[in-house]
């Protein structure tokens, strides 16, 4: 049998999640590149030696109809690469809804391309996300405690996709008419033969998807073996889950001797003269990080979210923000721009009220406001980089990360180092652009400790 060119292909539903998956495979010693759009043969030819192809998407913010229009062609592209496993990478907290970022709709689309059943990997223990008997638990960055996801102090009140159900089979099942079965911890703990037999039994009984528990590294390695074996049976397995999928696969490949130990290691980022940090996150975790950044010496530029979304492509608020940031950068300062310091920041309420007054429903305004604000922040960064050739960007927030990356003229990302678990520092690859070599970290709102921005500037001090 001919060895497939790629071991794995994955689609990240936002940029922060995409770089998380990229980090795991790179740290395991595999050669990987994350593309910002399906690469042309010419672009892909510049990455001939890679083992893993990633595609950074924005489907976490899409409606089901948008997914139907845009996502299918990306999944078909990944299927054309003929990797044994194609992974749809979701956030480790699985936050989604029938209206926004529907994981159920993704599975419906994928079944028409890859077939049944679709394995769903529930946990990522290394990020302190645990799935037991189908229920998801996650550590909170605000107090360090682990909560059932529907009682999590942040995710249970997420402004767009609050998690009101911890049973992932029920949660995803409410997003599409799917029969989702579970393979729970006891099967994983009692030996591979029992777990494998259970998986085959559920598949033969007609499951549309099979949810796999994982609360520790040993269980996750068993999950990796199940995924590899299922790919051998199905020809090309489509898997849904967080970066626990990459951890599962690389742990099993290592144990089975399929991949050698990594020959290079990735430490923390080196200190640098100055950085630009941009945050569109309203998470309380990010608020703590912004406070610590200012104490460390960042100059802050608070942004008025409502004013940024005012009429016109180049509002006065945007021009003023760019001018202020450029002035500080030219003085040699590191700068952090932010649209909120936590969920209770009145700037967010003001933005939503403005959108509601224009005819949007309040729920739609929360979603669309975040997405449009991300686009505006992306344009601000693009304008700033036109004037000041910075070497490093630190981005916080899913919409912010996605929109900034899409507006920059880069083709792909590779791993440079690690700022925080799940948040690598990436190196931009631009085949014909001037931003080749730019370092960028993409951080979800819940990730990173209090020193995240400081570490991204000054390294480990």
C-alpha cells in the first residue's frame, strides 16, 4: 500500500484553535504548516516536506446556512489530500449553538463526504479540559477551579454561545438530528480490545457519531489508537474535537513507534524590543492579562467599539487609534489596544445598544458586533504595519485573530515557540509578501495566564 503523503489534515474553526492544533503536531516533531486559505499547487509546492496540512477557518462564527455555503468546499479540499484522518478542530469548551458555530451542522456536512460514524473526541487533559461519561469539565482561568461546563463561571455566560448543557451528546444533538452514542471511560480503562469492540459495536448499530471520553493521557492514547484503526477501516476518517485529537494521535504514534521522538524543542519566546498587542476579547481572563501588561510597561490605547463600527470605512475613531498607536510605537513603546476589560466593560454594552438601535436583535448584535469589530481591528493592524515594520504581534480573541490574519498578506504559519500552553508563537510565511517572518501569537479569550502579554514581549523573566 502506498504511504499517504500527509499523516493528518485539519480545519480549525477559528485561528486561535488552528494554531493550538498546529502547536501540538509541531511539538511532537511533525513538520506542519497552517494555511490561511486552501493553497494553490504553487503555494503548496513551497511546503513539500510537511507531514500535516492545516487550514485556518472562521466557521465558529458562521450560521448553518453560511456553513453550507462555505464549509463544504474546504472539507472537500482536505479530503482531496487523501490524509488518513481529517480533523475538524473545535474549541476545547465546545461552545456553539444551533444558530452559531453549529458542530452538529458540521457533522451533517461531513457525513456526505466521509461517511459514518464521526468520532468526537471530548477532552483535552493537557489543557485541563476533561470529558467523563460524555460530560465536559473545564478549568477556569479566573480562579483555577475545574467546573462542569454548564456551571463554568465564564463559559456558562458566554456572550454569544453560552454553554447550558454539559452532556456533549445532548449539546451537539440539539444542533442537528444526529444519533450520537458514547464510548465512556470504563471501556478505555479496561484494555484496548474492550474499547475497540465497543466502538465497532456502536458503529455497526448505526451511530451517526461516537463521543469518546478522555480524562487523562492514558485514555487519550487509547483514543488515538481507536482513531488510527478506524481510519484504516474507513479509508479516511473525519474526526471532530479540540486539540485533544492531535494529542491522542501523536501519543499513540509515539507509543507505537510510528514517529520518533522530536529532534528539536520549542522553548518560550525570546525577548524583543517592542510588540503590538491587540485584544477584542471581553473575557475576564483577558482583562487580568491586560492589567498585567500595563503594569509591565505596555502603553495602552483603549478603543471605543461603538465608534469603530460607526458609518464609513475610515471613521475618525479608527484614524485616531492608528495615529496614537503609531506615535507610541515610533517612541519605542510596546502598545496594547483593547476594546474591553472584561465582560462588564461599558464599551461592549454601548456597541450592542448602537447595533440594536439600527434594527438588529440583541442576540444577533452580540454575534455580528464581535465579528465586525474583529474586521475593524484587522484593518487597524494592517494600517499600522504599513507604517511600522514590527516583528511581533500578540492577538487575543477569536474574531480578532481570524480577521487580522485574513487581512494580512500571508500564505501560511509555522511554529516558532510557545508563549503559553495552547498558544504558540507562529512565524508567518508569505511567498511574495513583505510580512514573511512576522511572529504572531493567536490567543483565545480563556487561554494563557496573567503574564501572557508580558511574556510575549519580554520572554520568561
